[in-house]
């Protein structure tokens, strides 16, 4: 297990370096245009050149990237080009909002999908048909459409929830709950049936395996077989789907953050990209990739613990 863990950590670090290097190259490849955009079209060539020196854009691209990596390893991601706030401070104030949104939503998706998918696999009948129909509908309706409908009905028309997020520095738990309820519901409605269908298929597949028939022949009850053996064998498939949804939400959350005016990293990424605040953009890339690597590592380790064959392969 130690060797398996080290291999997964090494692959995660390679992924982190590769994505950061590619993003850095794409963002910084044209230094003169960056400096020109910051100082404005009316600036002279001397002013543009001075800004390039100030930002370090006169250095070769590999040198700049290595300097950025060295600073990042020391915890210094630089400062915003359009303000005095540091990149780390800007991200740490917004990251909890995005993680809370995705984390709470995926917690409910996991609970509901596991329950519904298992019932559909065991009971079949109308529950099974409802899950399959719901999965098709969930795939057909974009998540932002559900979010707009929820915001229009429950926030604008009924006024049950705030139309604009009230989360800010020092906000209490009430503000967090009120601001996150509608976007969490939108995510759950959009993802739960698709996840339930995957878990249903995995449970059905495991219940037809030879080891389940052997357990039945030994006199074990269906409940014990399901809870202790079938769900454990079906867990890797469900975990993989849920982890992919979590990673996808890191990018997709920007739409919900725009609709509900949530101060998350998605909103920050959009505004920084539009304004050309590249240090902030690189900070968002770094934080996002680190989260993806951690989630993938956790899922791989759990799958390796549940299924020793994964560690061998």
C-alpha cells in the first residue's frame, strides 16, 4: 500500500507541474502585449519597456516560470497587478465559499444517490424506472437552467432566499445557509439521478457475481450481504463518478457563482481573466489543480483499500 500511495502522489505532482507550466506558458508567452494592456494604448514604448522590467517580463519564459515556482513553494504567489492585495489573501477569502458550495452539494448527492441507486438495484420496479428517466432528464437539462429557475421562483418571486449572496467577512452561519441553499439544491437536482444510475448499475453487477451466490448458499441474509459485501464491491464505481462530478464542479461552479453572486474562486477567475490580472489567474490554476490532485489521490487510496486488485494493477 505504501508503494501504491507513493506512485499516486508522484503522478499527482507530475500533473500539477505539467498543468502549471502549460498555463504559465499560455498566459505569459507574449510579454509586450501584457505590459501594453496594463499601461494603456497611449503609453510610450519606454513606459511599456519599464513595465516589462518591473513585472519581470524581460526575462526568458523558463526563468520566469522557475522564479514563480520558487516563490510558490515559499508560499508567495505575488500580488495582484491591479491592487495591493496579495494573491494568497484574495484566494483564501474566496476558496471557502466554493469549497463549501461543492462540498455540501456533493455530500447530499452522495447520500441521496447511494440510497436511491441501491433501492433501485434491489427493489427494481417503479423506483428503477424513475431513476433511469431522471438520469435522462438530468443530463438533458443544463444545471444553470435549474439555477435560474430556482433563483427566479424562490428568491425573486417568493423572496424566501436572498437573490444576491450575503456572504462576506464576518458573516454568520445564517448568511451562509441562506446564500448556499439554492445553488446546492440546483447541483443536487442536476447530479443525483445520474450518480444514482451509476451506483444502481454497479450494485446490480455485483449482486450477480459468484461470490454473492456463495454467500447466499452459506445462509447469510440479503441485508448483511448487501451492506457488508455488495456495497463495498460497488463502491469504487460510485466513488469514481462522484469524484469526476466534484472535479467538474470546480470549473462549473463559476456559472452558479455568477447567477447567485457568490464570492467564490470562479467569480475571481472570470474577473481576473477579463482584466488580465495574470498572477491571480495563476493562483486560481494552482489552487484548483492542487484540489483536483488531492481529490483524485483520496479516491485512488480509498479504491485501493476497498479493492486490493487496484493496488496490484
